[in-house]
C-alpha cells in the first residue's frame, strides 16, 4: 500500500510538473502569438501605407504628366507668338519700307515740281511727320503688346516650371518613402519568419517532452495496474489464509471438546469402578465419548471449511465415530445384566447433564471464537477499506491524468487548427 501511495504521489508530482511546464510553454506561446499578431497588424498597416504612397505617386505622376503637357502647350504658344511677332515685325518693316518708298517718291515728285509748285514742301513735311508719328505709334503699340504677351507667357511658363519642379520633388519624396516602406516590409517579413522558426523550434521540444511524459505516464499506469493486481492477489491469499486459520481454530476447539469429554469420561469411569466395576463403566465410556464426538461434530459442521481441509476432518470424524460405535457394540455384547442398572442410568443421566454442560461451554467458546473471527474479519474489512482507499486515490490520479490528456489533445487540435 505504501509503495502504491508513493507511486501515486510521484505520478501526481510528475503530472503537476508537466502541467506547470505546459502552462509556461503555453504562456510563452501566447506571448509569441501576440507578438506575431502585432507584427501582422504592423505589416498590414505598412501595406496600406504603401498602397497610399503608390496612389500618391500615381497622382504625382499624373500631375507631372499634366504639367508636362501644359508646358508643351505653352511652349507651342510661345513659338506661335514668336512666329506672330516675327510676322508682325516683317509686316511692319514692309509697311515702313513702303512708307519710306512713298516718302522718297513724294520727295522726288516734290523736288521735280518744286519749281512749279514751291508751296507743297510744307504740306509734304506735314504728311511725312504725320506718317512718322503713325509709324512710331504703331511700332510702340506692337512692342508693348509683344512685351505684355512675352511677360504673360514667361510668368505662365515659370508657374508651370514651379509646378513641374514641385511634382518632381513630390515624386522623388514618394519614391524615397516607397523605398523606405519596402525595406521596412522586408525587415518585418524577416522578423516574422524568424519568429515563426522560433515558434517551431519551441514547439518541437514541447511535443517531444509531451510525448516522453505521456510514455512515462503510460509506464506508471501499467506499473500501477500490475501493483493493483498484485495487491488483489495478496488480499485473496490473505483471505484464504484467514479461512484456513478459522478452520484450524474450529478443529482445535473440536479436539479440545474431545479431550474434555475424555477427561469427564475418565473421571466418571473412576467413580463407576469403585461402585459397580469395569463392566458398568464401559457403557459410560461409550456414551461420553459418543456425546463428546457428537458435540464436536456439531461444532465442526456448524462452520464452513475449505474444500481441501473439510474432507480430511470429516474422514477423521467418521473413523472416530465408527470406532466408538464398534466399541459400544462389543461392550454391550460382553457386559451381562447387573443389579446396578439404576445406578448406571443415574450415571448416564449425570453424564448427559455433563455433556450438556460441555456443549454449553463449547457453545460459549464457539461464540468467543466467532467474536474473534468477527474481529479478524473487521481487521480484514479495515484492510480492504484501506485497499479501496488506495484504489480510489489511484483512480483519482488516473482520472486527473485522463483529463490532462484530453486537455492536451484539445490544445493540440486547436494548435493544428490555428496553424
């Protein structure tokens, strides 16, 4: 029993250690899973920021393309305005040349007609001055218009240049951010892979330790079962020995009764030899021995014996009864009728009373032996109760181990589902 209790205690300690190690590994696993979830959330945030940066980059590229198109359009307008300015200059030069030609022609005509008409020179000078003023005013207007147009175009080109420069700066910044986010995502992926490898490395020894603990638990369960079977066998042998002891005690009590009956017979035989002689005491021997044997046979038959022992006792009892009956028959044949038959009857009555007293004493002894047997049975019951208690403790340990095994299987299933 003590060995079984120690083994149960060892099993409980091993189960508690395994459960504590399992809880520590579970906590470490939960922390790693929490770190992994944080990294996954950060990875998703980085993916969203990358998508945002890519969208901004696309918008910046679109703005740059639009700015490039606007710049090209403005350059085309500048070219067209420059062509228009050149055309206007050419037209102005042609008009100026034409006016100069007209003036020269008018001057020549005036010189040719100066003798005939001297008064036209003043009019020609006035006309020339008017045309020169008109040409100067036209030239000034054309230059002012050209300068204003050139200023407007220059300002618009500068604005577009600033927009293009800002778009280029934004594109470069978006590229830099995209590169940084890409590097950070790669670093996060590497960290995630490292954590997954670490988790796998931690789960492998946990699985190995769980398997080894399960093997140890199975071995201890087998040892516990063998111990229980040995205890049951020992209890059965002890019960058989108790039955044999009870049978031997009953046999001893029976032989004690025989001896007491023999002593009473001898005492009555001595008294009868003094009064009536040997012939009168012979029936007394037979009756007392027979009555003692009857009481002993009654006592022996009142209790149950083992099969291999009761047969031997019954054979001896039968032999003794046959011997006593043969002796009685011989004594009855040889003994002649005597005058002291009344005395013999009295002696027989006294012997019968003594036999009854012996039977009462035997019954008392039997009750005492029964009490002793009950006490022994109570001790056996106490031992059986102690064995049942140890068995209950072992069953509780087995139930706890089974519950832990079921919990471990459920956790493994959950881990497989999560994986």
